[in-house]
C-alpha cells in the first residue's frame, strides 16, 4: 500500500491491482523457478525474489522442504550445502 501511495503522490501511472512480485520479477524468471521445482504461488514467488535479492545469506525456515528443493536445484552450480539444527 505504501509504495502505491508514493506513486500516486508522484502522479505516476500504475496498475492498482499489480502485485509487488510481478514488479520485482519477470514471467520468464518465474518459469525458470517453476522448472527448478518451485511451486507456482505468490508466497513462493515472493520468497524466491527475497532469496535472489538478498544482501546477506537469507534464513530459510522450510518445514515442507519446498524451498530447499528449489534452492538446491536452481543454484546447483554454486555448491550450496544444507545444514540441519538438531535440538
């Protein structure tokens, strides 16, 4: 809502129903994510955007292992290691 208010104040045209994920990612990028086993829903897309645009290492809490599967597949060339905290 806040960024839409700023756009209105600046008198810039925009689609009021546009999702922030549509602005921060492209359809082709979403297709690549889906090809890497990311489910096709808004929450997963928003999480993929955060993972892509992070400044540091993001903390991923993933009880269903969907994000883990996606990250390991999509970023396979980066030699990512998964860890598990046992308490």
